[in-house]
C-alpha cells in the first residue's frame, strides 16, 4: 500500500528544496524525520511537514503498518514564478524572479 502527500505553491526555490529531499530519498520515515530535524536548511522544514502529512494520511488507513513505512519517491517540481521588477541605474529595471515549488512525497511499505 502507498500513501502520498503534496504541498503546492511553496515560496521556496525548487533547487534549494531538492538539497533536503536528496538526503532522505529511500530512507525510513523515522530516520528521514530525524535527518530533516537536524538539517539547517529552510527546505528541510517544508519537506518535513510534507512527510508528516503523508504519515498522517497513512495513519487513516487501517491496513497500513505505520512503523514500517519508507519514502518510496520524493520529488520537487517547479511551480509558477512570480515576476517582480526593481529599479536599476540609468532608468533601467531589473527582473526579480520569485520561484515557487511543489513537493510530492510517496510512502510505501516494504
């Protein structure tokens, strides 16, 4: 059995969040949450929330043993980019891209 959780439109760059996601891919849920709690990245906190949400989703299904779950797949997709402009010298404008991401976590039993 599998369960999943998705967080969409997070105001974090996908590139930065992937650093945290790569640390826990294929690991058990308890070990993954322990690693994320000791990782000093902003993306680690967001990934941890999604893993906890997937764990809670699994807890709703009686046929799934929550203690044996591991992270089968975790991927970070790019969301829409907010485009802003900032004044630059000589009357020009510089583009600022505020990137967003979508996090998907799939938990499975061995």
